[in-house]
């Protein structure tokens, strides 16, 4: 099975940078995904890392270190609309289950 | 428009009364999945399906059934609902594997009294 840990809450001001860490314990590993969810709405896909390194998509970047079983999502130039919950997720190499972390609530203040 | 459609969006019902939540996708995706979301627990996978007639258990399958008779549809069945199944449920689909971008439906809020 999978176990994912991420901080429960982060608060920052507009324009700041926020890093959300995700550590995982799995019996196998295929890749790390990140999703955003606003107020109980449908989660939306942000990024996916299968290999070590940094993936950049606009203001959001995601990093993976397979040797450390660790990844992070970096939110730059924070905007009020970035206030949401962010979830990391992993798929076990051995099957096709997808496991999510408990989520990090990001609050952006003016 | 590419979408995953769940129905109903909201349902209040009573213990033991069988219910079905429907899920349909129009993207010809192979992989479909059901999740429940509870405060502080994130999204937990209930069942997933790799293709028609192929389903498998996620992390919390107890008390739920699914079927995949057609590629586009993946209904979630609660044969005898209980109050601990009160939750927000999401259906999702992706092209062929769970780690590919999941497209989520808008959610179904179930209350079992």
C-alpha cells in the first residue's frame, strides 16, 4: 500500500512563493501527480513527475527525488485564486491503484 | 465538451435503501475510478476499472459495488447504505492508467441518515 505525507495548511501573501512537500512510502513507485481543488469542487490535474527533476508549467513547478521518496509543488507569484487544497498522488508500480495525500490547504492573503 | 458527468449531485437517503450513483465520460477513456472524500482524509479510491468488464478494488471498497458493462459508464452501487458512507464522492477517468491526468466529475454529496 501507499502512505503519503503533506502539510495540512500553508498561509502566504499575494506574490509570495509557497512550497508544498510530499513524502511517500510505497511498495513500488510509478510517478507523483499533483491536483488542485477549490472548495469541494472537482479536483483538477496540475502536474506529473515520473523521473527525478523539476517540471515547470507557468507559475507552478513540481519536483521529484525518487531516491528520497520526496517531491514538492512550488507555487510562484501567488494569486488570490491559488487559495485551494493541493493533493499529491502516487500510483503503485505493481497495480493501477491511485493513492492521494490528505491534502494541503493553501490560503493566500492580500 | 470533454467531461465526466455524475448523477445525482446531491442525495439524502436512509440506511439500507439501495442507491446507485451514475458516472459517464465522453472521452473514450479506458481507466475509470471512484473516490470518496472525507475531511482530513483526502481522496480515497474505492474501485477502479482498467477497461470494460475489468474492475478492481481500491483502498476502501467495503460496502460498495461497481460495474463496467460499457466503456463510457461506471456506476457506483451502495446495496445497503450506512451512515458511515456519508461523504463526497467523485468519479474520474483517464486515457489508460491512473497516473495519467485524471478528469474528475463535479462530485456527488451523499447523506445517509
